[in-house]
C-alpha cells in the first residue's frame, strides 16, 4: 500500500457526510495500533491553530470522492460560544476563483467562448503591448506582454465576470447558482450579498457564517463584520461539508469533462518555454514528482482558506479559518504551497507519510519560525537586529538636527565676520539633500514595518500587490529604491572625501551615515525585502 494512502484508509472511521456523485463508501477495518495517526494529525492542526491565535477553524480530507475526515476546531463565534463544525459556512475568499474557472470552462465546452478569445470581444479594453486573452486572465499572465510574465492579480480577474455575462447572457452569480450550487445541493454555500436592497435568498447561510476576527496589537481577537460584495475573484461562503461535495463532483467529472479538467490543471507555459505556477484558476506545483493543484484565500483581517488537491492520489485537503492567519504571514502569492504550514502537515502526514522529504522538513522549520513571529510569541527581529535598527534610525534622525543646527550657527557667526558670510559649495548642499531624502525614506519605511510587521518574515517580497492602496504599494517598493539610493550614497561618500567637503569631523560623520544606510539595507536584504530579482523579472526579462 502506498504510504500516502495510509491515513486516508485509517480515518475512514471518522467519515461524517456521504457525498453524492456516485462515490462508494466501502467498509474497511482499522486495527487499533494505527488509530492514533488521525489523532496526531488533528492534534498538530489544533496546535497550529492555537499558535496562530485563530479563534475558529474547520478542516476536511476527501479521498476517492468520499469525506474520510472532517472536524471543527475552536469557535465560529467566540462571544456566543458557537463551536466550529464541518457544516459551518466560512468566507473562502479567493478559493472562489476555482468556481469561476469551472463556470468559464463549462462555457468553453458549450462553445459559447474560447480560451483564446481576446477580451475586446467582450467589450473589455486593457492597455497592453499585446492582445490580452481570456486564458491570460485565468492564468494571471495578462500583465506586461501577455503570456510572458506571471503576477497574481485578483483585480484583473474581475474582467472574467463580464466575460461570463457576455458569453452566457447571465451574471456570474446566476451561473454559479444554476451550474454548481443547486445541482450539487450545496446547502452551506452562498454568494455574498451585493447590496442591501437585493432579493437575497441566502440569509440563513449568511447568518451562520463564522464571525471574522482580527488581532489587535496585543493579539487579542477583535470581532468584525463582513461587508457587501460578490466577485469572480472572491466573496463566496462555503463549508467543509459543501466543499467536499464540490471536490467530489470535480473528481467525478460531473462539472467538467476529463479533457477540460486536465487543461485546467496544466501549468501555463510561455512561448519561450517558461513554465508558470498557475493553470486555469488553480495554482499548480510539482512536489516530490507529484502534481499538486491548490488555491488559497486571504481576506485581510477577516478570513483565510486553503484547498490542496493531489489528483493522482484522488485526495484533497481543505481548511478554513475566521482570521487571515492561515494565509497572511506566509506569502502564498508567488505560488509555493510549501510556504503554508497547514499544507505541509497534510503533505507530510497524509500524502507522503513515511517518506523522507528534506524539502518539506526544511520548509517546516521556516514556517514554524514564522508562526511564532506572526503570533507574537517570538520577536519579529532578534535583539541584535533591533539594536542595529535603532542605531541606524537614531543616526538618520540626527542628521537633520545636526545639519540644521550647524547651518544656523554658521549664519549667526557669519554676521560677525569682517570678510562677509560663509558660503557653502553648491555640490555639498546637493549631497546633503540627497542624503536627507534617503534617510527620511528609511524612517518612513520603518513606520510601514510597524504597521505590517509580517513583511519582515514573509518568505519573499511579492512586488506590487493588488487589493491595497497605491500609497501602501509605493511603500512596498521603497526598499528597492532605498537599495539604489544606498549605492548612490556610498559613491557620494567617496566624493566627499576626495573633494574634502566640510571639516574632517563633518566628513567622518557623513561616512558614518553611509555605513548606517548600508547596515539598514543589509537588514532589509536579510528580511528578503530588497526586491531586485522580482523587478528584474518583471521589467527586464
């Protein structure tokens, strides 16, 4: 028996919900010595939940189109002591993209649209050096020259709702209800309300949705409410129980034909042969020579979700939470599911159980460290790093004070000089202005880190992020700008000494500022915030 199937058989003891779509539910015996495996899996998931301070969570495993295990952890509603359960609806955020992809591919199967249809055919006009096609939006390769570069973009996915509307004559919401929710009898699944005045038949489901929480500065849960809005990119509620039915329908070819499903799970390749980490609406990834198809959900400060499928083993794992901590600390935007501690547990304990995988062990060490930092149980920066950071910031803030004081003192003294006022060189003034701007940008970015400390422990800087403000994105790219400014400051330091600007102490102080700048940049580089590789790929290659 394959090790990856071992736990799937063992946890049939915990079968909870039969899944329609023709799946079988054979009676299998489980010997007592093997029973603790499922308890170990549950215990590790619960430990992860508590470490991340997630109020409520639900998870499940589907094997051969049957729910073989499902469980709620913690509370869906802390204040009312409502426990999380497999039938609790959750906000699944961007996991909704998988539903949109299936609706689109159904329309392709029906001949109502083509994956290579240009968006202009549907009245959508995008500024681009090439033709943006439906396939490019589905694979997140529509930016720059279409089909040449991957960048996850939920914002651009909204064009697909218009594509569906134009191709079918019905909204995405109507298609979703008619093609997936009703046929599969998904009783915990509903699109979010779009306005207060709409006729909304899903009030019962929305009332049962797990309450969203965010963490305050002391990591205490703060109760929130979901707003209005439903999109092709997100805004869907569902439960583990319903998602199991959805997964079983996909695996049983009830929603798509096998050819379309294979296309959906095939990673997109550029004309030059570069393979990207995304198929049509799903991330795709090879781990230990095994294809994984997956998607994550991240509703900032509200909710998070993850679904991971292993097609060749007919096994799927899903987990939902009522904070954003399953996704926010782990930077899944770049397409590496091994950044997720929940996915690592599933792969280690279910899919590759008993196999020695150094890649997974290495990632576990990284994610465990991130968990501690994200939950406030470990300082984001070490004492040495904090000491360096404080010294750098104090140095930066001393410059405007000392230089302003010096300039004022020279002005006062100049009035007493018989030979006229002191005249500083034009070049030295420009150098000081350059240095001041660079250092003030350093201070501003530190303020960003105070607001978003998770940037320090993200595995990689993702570059420009959709869904946040322009100002926040500009701050995200500022470390790259700082690195360029730091290189310039180093050259100017050499110039200051060659031209002998200012006194010896003045030149020494300027050299100290340059050293502080380089030290600050080394810290940012250690935290993977200097995004040269990302922007090189995005702008040059």
